[in-house]
C-alpha cells in the first residue's frame, strides 16, 4: 500500500508542477491558482482512487478516502502548516465561503448516500456543487490578497506531455493502493470504509502538506491557503463524484452517512476557528491537530 501511495504522491506533485507551467504568460492571483489548479492537482490521488475504487466496486473506499482526506486536510494538514512553516494570515473572507460550501456539500453527500448508492445522477449533483462553490469563491479576492504573479513561459507541448505521463502514474499508483486497502481490510477483518478513512486518507493528503509547506516557505501564502480550502472542497464533491460518474457503485449507508455528518461538524468548527483568528499560529495549529485526534476517537465511537 505504501508503494502505491508513494507513486501517487510523487506523480501528483509532478503533475502540479507541469500544470502550473501551462498558465505561462498569464497573470493569475495566487489564491485563485490555489483553489483551482493546485487543489485539483494535489487532489489527483483522491480523484484517481475514486475512479479506480468505483470501477472495481469498492464504493466505501472511495467515500472513506475522500471524506477522510477532507477532514485530515482541514485539521491535521492545516494544523501542521503554522508549526512547520511559520504563522500566516488567514482571514474570514478567505475561509467562510468555501468552508460553508464544504459543510453544505458534506450534508448533501450524506443525503445522497442514505439510500446506499452513489448513482451517476448523484455524481453529477456533487460535481455541479463543486463548480458552483468554486465560482462563488472566485467572484472576488479577499482583502489583503497577494498580488498577481506571472509564470514564466516554457515549452507547453512538452509540459502537457509530461503532465499526462504523471497523471498515468497517479492512476497506476491509485490502483495499487486500492488493491492494498482491500487486502488490509480482509486481513484485519475491518470495514473497507474505516481503513480508507483512517489510513488511505493520510497517504492521499501528503501532496497538500508537501505543496503547501513549499508554498509557505517561498512566500506564496495565498497559494497555500487556497490549496487547503480548495482541496477540502474538492474532496467532498468532485472526488466523491468522479468515480460514480463513470461507474455507479454501492456504499454502506450506516457507515458513510455518520462519517460524513461527523466530518461536516468538524469542518464547521474549523471554519469558526479560522474566522475568529486572523492569524494561524502554532497555538491554532495545536488546536486543529487536537481536533483531528478527537475526530477519529468520535468516529470509532459511532
């Protein structure tokens, strides 16, 4: 399983680098790049996992990894950033729109999965929710946003080919990871949903941590914030829906619905915390990590 995640994480980071090069010659605010291009890139492991899991009939792995990643990124990853990369300004206007939309998406997903199925129409609804939330978030930049930046022009054809190659490795790594999760669940006698929620979500959240730490250390604060918020939103919408859009799949309703509702409650708490504190420092980071640990204790108690 670790090999599959390692391939997926490395390939997704490479794909992000190449994708950013394709916007050469344009001036795009870092926050917008973060919630769109970079967040899609760092969420490639979850999206690939969703597709592979759904095609192979393991809907619980798709939902467990996607929703688990949303909770992990909004608590553990966001909590580690100020501890490892230094304090940075967040601001309510950055957090509130995407945070509220993410909580709404989790509640919507719980309702859609209550019948034990993720149909193609359910997938379309979730993907449309992501498009709508992204459009709202991009309507205006938050106050105090960093200025636009220009990405140097490079060989776009070569970059595009390299990105497609990296995406191929992402898919291969995800297939290996899904197979490993099913085997581990069988050996431990544990539900695939819980294994994906607890273990797979950490592995597929590594790209966000790596990319966002790099962004913070190079002064691209808005890029890091946009990626964390955008990735969490994608996990609850596009990532969950990508697989069922291709192959509708059954899920275990009495596991995925409570897990989604609990994740919604946790992310709502994170939104309130970030809205109240203008600067995310090590104290806030410690609270977020503590919330992450409490979340998993509560999930096991369900």
